[in-house]
C-alpha cells in the first residue's frame, strides 16, 4: 500500500508540473479564438491575428487554413468560407519577446444564400518546444516536448437571422462527483450560428419555484448538435415540474419546454 501511495504522489507531482510547463508556452495568441462578422455578398472584410513570443528563443510559426464541419472534423462542407480568406503571410519568424500582427482579408462572393459560413485558421510553431524542470541532487530531472496549437474560427453571417434550436430528450444521470446532472442534446437546425445557454427552473407540487439551475454555454454551427449539462446540486429527491430553457446569446431568442423531473 505504501508503494502505491508513493507512486500516486509521484504521478500527481509529474502531472501538476506538466500543467505548469504547458502554462509557460512560448507562443501566445492574443485576442479571441472566434472572429465574427456580419456582412453581405460582395463585401470585403479585414481582420488580424496577434502572435507573441513569450520565450527566450526565436520561433518560426506556421498558419494554415482548415475547414471545421458541423460534426467537428476537418472535412469540407457546403458552408465553408475557407476559400474567401486570404492570409497576408502563412509563416512568420518571432524573435524572443516580440509581437507581430498577421492580417487577413475575407472577400464574400456574390450570389450566396443567407446564413452563417465558417472555417478556421490554425497557428502553431514549426518545432516543438522542450521544457524541463530542475530537480534537487539525487532526484530525476524530467522534461516534455510540447507543441501548442491554436485554432481561430472565422464566422461570416450573411443576412439577418437566427439559429433554430431543437431539444433532444433530457436525461438524468450521475456526475463524476456523485451529484445528479441533467444532460440533453441541442441541435441547431437553422441557417445561422447559435450560442445557447441552458437553464432549468424547478417547481414543487404546489407550483412554487424551488429555484433555477444554470448549465453551460456552447456554440452550435448550423447542422450541429452537442450535449449540454446542468448540475442539480442541492435538489432533493422527488417528483417535480420543470421548465427547461435555452437562451441564444447571439440573437437573444429564448426556447423553452416543460418537463417532468424525477430525482431519485
């Protein structure tokens, strides 16, 4: 048992040290990971990425364009705007402590239908970084090679519209910490990107509100579906009525559905 405990402590120390090494990554991408534009056919837009070398050695960075389908892979899809985007440069050399902006243009073709079109720009160093941690005499000195990769989503919204959120069947399940959790799939069957936040308001047998439980927020491309979770902390066992709500922060539109809730 003592040997197992020692090994677990060593693994924990290694894990936390690796996290610290990753936090010290030399290549930084400043700004948001999602660039969104409301536009129209035939318009030209411009944007920029800001790269920073936070390390002590010069690094070469490569930028590549990629598709991101509603399913989350990199297959081409009908709503890709990848071919609309032109990077000013696809490689850059960053000296230690330096910051550089990479500009891009988006030329929207004519004759397109309304809705959201999107793709991604990935940013990564050509060579992996080697990070080490010093160790006291007699102890093992270890290091890792890490290659940080960022992906910036570029979304162009043509016309005025909203996503169309469709609820799947809610499921009560046990979370990792042993508490109860409501999980459900939301699908976006509209033409525009949606960013819903889910919440659950619970009512007792007399119709009195017992409170509201907040869930997570996730982005949904047209045609995509994802699982959302609501932690039901401090909700006693019992049978309840509930109102399940998804509010789209992109459009301000709210979707709701009544449900019966059985907590055992």
